[in-house]
């Protein structure tokens, strides 16, 4: 998979006036988060992710790379990859995320009427996701590739 072949959603900040904060897996943001995690891992899909104690997710990719993210004060995530790359995202007014990667590339997403995200990457590529019946997302990329995720028993996402 190339950059821009996957996208993921953001978690809530936990400020819910007396109500328990939703977990990342229980929010529409989980979808965008899953996609964002897979983006910088050139030719690798997030095979399995699970929530961590930092309000983000720990993921393992098909190429052996791992990532760990934590929620940040901007309504997004700061993510570190085992190969040294990093990304940082922030919520935007369109119900999506603005993300900057350590190589200088960027992406911007917004929510769509299908319960997913439409994303544009700085290299000109795009992706569009929609919620599926498995608690995950079906995503189609401008290069013709597709991915499908489903919720796993850990409250995270498994992708293929």
C-alpha cells in the first residue's frame, strides 16, 4: 500500500458533563483514526489495533512495523511508528482531521453522509470511506485499491 491508501478517525477528549467518555472504538472517529494510522506505513496495512491507556491505539502492520498513538489537546492524535516516522493530527471544523507527517506531507479529511471520511492527501490522491456492518470502514482510494476494517474483540480495528 502507498501513502494515502488508508485513513482513521479521532477519539473524544472525554469532556462529557457527568457521562462516561466514549472509547475510541465506540466513536465515528475510530474510523478516521484507523485510516490515519495506516497512511504513513508505505505498503503496509494495520492488521490489528487495540486501544491504549493514552486515548489512542497500538497497531501492528503487515510489514512488521508498529505504531502507538495518544490523543492530543487539539482533538487529534500524536503517533509514533517503530521505523522512526511520526504524525500529528488535529480536529477540523468539517468533522475530520488535518494531519501532518514527519516527511512534510499532509492530509485533510471531512465526514461524509455514509458514516465515513473523505480525505485529500498532499500528493493529490484521495480516499473515501463508509461505515460497514462489521463496525468498521470500507475505503476506496483514488488509485483503485480498497480496504475493509472490522471491530475486533479488543475494541480496536482489524484491516485487510
